[in-house]
């Protein structure tokens, strides 16, 4: 299972990358896309939407199931990746190269409270 060490993770299987401009980029983990199977539909939050931490804000749907994607922290959506909306299979090909949305966190320090790669690897090993 691919768990890049430079990213942070949530217990609900989102990955988070802190960017130099203070925003964070969010996607679903390799574990999540593998569990879902072939993705066929993605719905992303609108740019400008304000999210609460752990709020359901996006949907990824596969041939097997639909799953909510949760905000890892509070903030405002500043970008949405339309490439994955028109080609959901990109997430199956490489979950870490294909992000879902970008967030301007209400509190940048919240990134530090997320799981590191070792903790996330342990979480999915126990699942």
C-alpha cells in the first residue's frame, strides 16, 4: 500500500498536503480508492464554500458504493479539480497525483494534528 511520508492523513482516508502559500491540497488515499474499486462519479465542493472540520463535502462513487469525503479541518474551498470530475478513473490510476480540492485552513496549525504516514499505515493495517 502506497503511503507517501510527506503527506498527512485522516482516519476517514483523506490525504492532505500543506502548500507553500498556506493552502492545503486534499485527496483520497490509495487505500480508499482500492477499497472503493473503479470510480465512476465524483462531486466536489464549490469554490468559496466554507467547511467545518469533518464535514462531508464531496462524494466519490464507484461501481460498488458511494462514499463521502470529509474536510480534514475547517476552512474555505479555494480550488476544485475538474479533471477528476470528468475522468474519475484518474484517482484509481494514482490517488496521490490527482487531488480533489484545495482549502484555505481557518487555522494552519490544524495540519499538524493529522496522522503522519506511520500512524496512517498502522490504522489501515488494523482495518
